[in-house]
C-alpha cells in the first residue's frame, strides 16, 4: 500500500474538507496523489481556486499539491486509501448527530473496492466506527471488513487557529481492524506526521482516547468556571488566585471562560450518550457540562445586576459584545457560546450590539439570529469582551472610556485587561 501511494500508482482520498479534512488532504498532497472530496459544490470550487472556505489556510499552502478537488463519486472511486473527516455535532438536545458520518459511510460503501483501506478521523463514541459506520459500508458495498477491505480509526487533532500544533508535529494515534492494517495505516500517516505515531491496541481504544482528551479539558474548565462563581461572591479575582496557585509545580493551569466550538463543548456528550446506553448515568462529566453550558446566562445576569444598580433606564441600556467566534483569532462560529450570552441579554430586553473582526455577519445571522454591528456607539452601559482577538488586545482604558458611559461596566471574561482599566468598573470571570 505505502509504496504504491508513494509511487503514485494509487491515490488517497479525504472525504470532508473542513477544518480537519483540508489540512490533512493538502499535507498528503505534498507527498502523494490525493482526491479531496466534499459534497458542497461551492466549497469545492473555492478550493480549486486555492481558497480555504474556512479561512484557516493561506493560498500558498495549496501550491505544489498533487490534489483533485471534487464532489464526483466517479472521481472518488479512483482512490485506494480513504480518510473520513466529516463533522460529528450534537443536536438541540445534546444527542450525537451521526448523520454526517453515516452519510460518509454510505459514500464509502458506493465506491470501495477489494483491497481498499478506510480510516475514520471524525470524533465519535467508542464503538461507533465498528458498530454504526462499518455495517453501512458492508451493506452497500457487499464487501466484508478484514476479508475484502480494512477498517481503521485515527482521531483528528487539528486545533483551528493554532499554527504551532500542526498535523506534522502532533503525535498521531492510529488503530486498525487487525495487526496488519494498524501497521499499514501507521506507515501511511508517517508520511506526513513527523512527531511520531502511537499504535492503539484497538479501534475502540483510539476512539476512547480522543473522546477523553476533550472531556478532560471540559471538566477542568468547568471547575475553573465554578471557582470563578464562588470567588466572585467573595470579591476575589479568579485570575489572581490562579496566578498564586500556579506557582506550585504540579498545579494544572486551566482558566474560566465560555466553552464552545466543535470539540470541547460537544465531545463529552458523545461519551455520556454511550454510557447511558450501557446503563450508566454519568455524574462528573455531566456536572462539568451543566456548569459550562450555564456560563452564558451567568455572564448576562452579572451584567444585568450592574445595569439595575447603575443605568438610568435599564430598558434603554446598550450592551456591546466584543467577539462572536467560539475562540480567539478564528472565523469558526460553530457552537459559539457567545450566542448564549447574547440570547440571555436580549431576554432581558436589552439593546445588544455585537462586533467581531473575524466572524461573518451573514453566517451569524443565519446560525444565531443576530448580525454584526457596523457602526459602534459611544454610550454603551456595558461592554463584554468574550473573545480576546489579537486586535482587541491593543485597546486600552481610553478606548473603552470613549465608547461607554461613565458608570459602564467592562466585563472582561478572560482577564485580558486586568489591572489596565481604571476609568470604568471592571469585572472578569
């Protein structure tokens, strides 16, 4: 398999060219022949012109890539090694939405041939690849795993906006349906991953490893959020506490904040869902999720309390929310918990303006029902810095004074402006 890919006798295909799939496809395309497949024809056309629809990769990263972008099954059939990198979200009830990964499995089932390899990268609960995806592939193809083709799982570790931790320098976990497939999959990924390969003993182990990476982070951030609520009642600044505690060598440095995005705020629900089907009700993981999902409302209530005490007319109060993406310096608005803050503020009938130097206004309007404000006012009663984009960090006390009333509150969720705001009341998580 490896030599045939290197000699370009065979092709590798990546199905799903979003934040995860496109970087993988382009990395392989610098070494071997690649087919980049996506069902969205408009996205395919953009990538053909060297444009990343997710705005993560520059045009020059497409240069020298041996890749064909397509939404054609006929083109996809030419591949020998398939990587599935479609999203795995949750629905409005926080139930795993397997539709994208099952649709991708249907696509694989229509094009796969004897001797082919299929590797899933999408984050799922342990067992999903073999119990949910594999039967779809086998049914549509008429082929059997191990006998006719080989199945594997290698969890994605792409971090949007992070230029330091790229595909090449993060250890890659791989697994296969048998020892031979595991080794071949490891060899293929070894073409583009320089940090090393970790071979998991089974597909389920690899799936579980991925799901707990983000669950662990979610729980630790949940603890910090709960501590911030407690410390706030004590009039103690959480970040000062964390600085002091952080002087101990084994203290884990996590910080409070809104927990959104397509990983940390989603993945734990896949684990609790699977646990419930096994007759176990998660306690600790669920508690972390409840705390983190409630932070948007907590922030809005804190701002409202300030307005009730300081605003001349609460119903006429204006609040500016700075930052709408799920984290700083990215365009990604998926599962942005800033929307929870905005929704809670509007439920109090406040006049809310939202600004963001990265987000797309039309996408926000479509996804969350609010657009970006083009012209900022100079009389805000509160400003909430939810996402500290780099250009926001340049702003100072004078700037915030210029856009707010004298009794305004500057709510700085991540402590970016701590000890830098003196002309207005300051608060952080």
